[in-house]
C-alpha cells in the first residue's frame, strides 16, 4: 500500500482520470494524483524500497541526468524519481515535478523518508506533488493503493 507523499494538510488537486479542463482538451487523461503542496515542501517516499530512477528532464526533451530509464519520459515530469517497492519488483512508484532530490539511484528508502522537495519542474501549472503507480511499466490507478491513514 502507498502512503501519501506529502503532509496530509495539502489537499488533492487533481485525481486520476479524465480532465476536461486541461488546456481545453476534453480527452486528456491524468495518469496520477496531484497534491496542492507548496514549493519546497517535503516529498516523502510512499513505500519502502529501492530508488531505481532519478532524472532531471525538461519539456525540450534534453536529458540533463539519467540513470538507465525504465520508461520513456518526454520531459513532462521534470525532476522525476521512481522507487521499486520491497518485494514487488514488477511495480514502480513515481514522483514527479520535484525541485530537488535527497536520494540517489540504488539507495534503499523507508516509507515516509524525505526523498525530494515539491517543485514545479517539467510541464507543471505550479508547485505540486505528482504520484503515479506503474505495474510492469504501465501506469495504473494508484487511488485504491493509498493508505486511509494519511501521512501527517
């Protein structure tokens, strides 16, 4: 199960699913969950596991730092990291739009550990925390995996 990646006082701003308000495109599908957290807020590991990817990409597609990409990233995610949950190698938990990282590839993290700072990197409308869940490299709805007792 996943824990909220930010303090419980920050509300969900965009759930998983279709977003008719996104740039006038009624067909846009949001592939994660966004929390309205301020720039620099603590971004915490939603699971215990191994950091498998830490990237710094921008919408131009220019790769500034990469460690063996797991999935293609077109720059929309900005500063992005992925954690492989302990005991579940077919899953990855992604955190996007960070302003800075506190972990590196190969590092083991505990659920709740500070891994990054909330930011607005990549294609972002402002500072927020974006969480996504991947199963065998396909993004799936993380909603049912979130713990009811939110991180505080």
